[in-house]
C-alpha cells in the first residue's frame, strides 16, 4: 500500500487470501471514505487517477465548475449511459455550448436567473455564429434550451457545484411571456392535409397522426419493429428517453404499412430495413409538412404538432391520461398529458366511464355463466 497526503493506493484480497487483480484507490473527502478501482494497471496510472480525483474535489470545495465542465464531465456521459437517443444528446450538447459561450466560465453557483434570461434574449435573436436570425426561435425551442440548462443545474446540485436551480424561475417567466396553443385538427382537416402533402411525405404524416411517434422515432423505424399479424403494433426502440415502447396501430396505420410492405415484397419482415421513405431528410419532411399546412391556413403547424393532434384525439375519445402517456412515451403517469390536453376531455366522460363499467360487468357475468355451463357439461358427460 502506498500513501499520499490525499489518499492511498491499495490492493485487495479475496476471502481465500489470494490477491484481486488491479489496484484500488481509497480517499477521504471530508465527510466519508471512498474506494474505487484505479484506472490502468500500474501504480503510476493509479497515482495519476488519484490526482485527478483530488483536483476534482478541490474544485468542488471551491465551487468553481462552469457549465461546459459540468456538461462534459457529468451530464452528457450520464445521458449516453442511460441509452438516450444520440440526436437528443447532440441537441443538449449544442444548447449547453451556446449557454457556455454567452455566460462564459462563471461558476454555476454564481449564475443567476437574470443572467440566464439575458442569455436567452441573445439566443432568441442570434445564431451560434453571432449572426442575426431571420426570425426568432419559437417558445418551444426556448423551453428546450432552458430544460437542457436545468438538467445541468440538477446534476450540479447533486455534486455540490450549485445550491439551487435558477432555471425554475426562468421557466415560469418564459411561460408567462409566451404560451403556444396546442393545435388540433379534426378528421376532415387531417384528410385535407394528407392530400395537400407530397405523395412520398404522406406515409410520414399518416404514421405521426395515427401513432403520435416523434420524427426521430419514425426516421429509425425498421420493418423488424412492425408486427401486422394478430393485433398490429410497432415498436419504437430508439426513443427520446432511451426506453423502447410498443404502440398499437389503428386500422388506417396498419393498412398503410401493409400496402407499403406488399409494394416492397423483396424485403423480408424479419430483416432490418427502414420502413418510411428514407430518401427524404428530416428537414425536408418538416419543411414540406409545414408548407402544406400553411397552404390550408394552418400557419405555424409543424410536423411535431401531429403528435399533439394524436394525443388530443385520444383524449377526445375518452382514453385515460395514463394510457395516452404510455402511448406517447411519457414517464409521469399522465400528468403532462392531462395538463396539456385535458381541455379536450369529453364533457360526458363520467357517463362514458359508467357505461364501460356496466359493459365490463355484463361481460364478466357472461364469462362466469359460460364457465359454469362448461363445468356442468364436463361433470355430466
């Protein structure tokens, strides 16, 4: 065992007395002892690892870690280890780089809500190169920026680099200034929008309206994830939160996928291949859908709004908010769904619930009678 002023490099033994492979580090952070396997196989590598830990603890005590350091060292690696979508991690990295470029190397402990609001004003009006935008970013994009920085503050608080999260104040102020109305299209408007879109964009639009899947999830959807036998479903494996989910298909979506598969009969169902036309880039899909919607008078309607339309339609149909959250891939048991789409809940929701209860009871009694009859026949026969 070798010791330094900060910690020590040790070897460990098994219960039978034989040494365990590798070297281990042991140190005291002022509150408790820690032990971790050292990087590398030599004492020189272990000593360098112990030095890095000591430097990190000194930074913690000084509270001088900035946004870029916390993001690169903690937040982004944690997102990758949880299996979050690569595009989402890249977006968060880009947004935090923008904040770091404006706020600079100021310690996160000293950053205030006013400074974040000032940074948001710069982000709203200029791009990463400092050029004035042709138009300001949307309210939803602003929230994405603030959410990315909020995630950075949350992990900084856990690590001791910050005392509170000023993004909660910023988020409430932004919601007062800008609040977008969630769009909704009825069946007739959806049909007109499909007809207004280019033929190769219609499958993208239909799948988004019928399943509520995000553009990135549709972009990575493979035939291997499609099941058309029995109860048709699709499985989104590469999702925003990293957790795959299976989505039941409506008859319209199932018919569309069936026609597309028959047209591509050379592609076996069990081999990976992209489902939707992949000669289109995601920017082209969003631009073409937005242009088609604008031609029908739905200004500001975007491809992501198809997800809102699907959720609103489910709410209007009387589907419970937790079930809608499962379909959309939310993990809050329907809280966000009810807050966003609750105004679409049918006025006769209570009557619909009682009717479902009555039909369930009738089905249960019928099943019980059938089972009793089957037992009676079996006993007498």
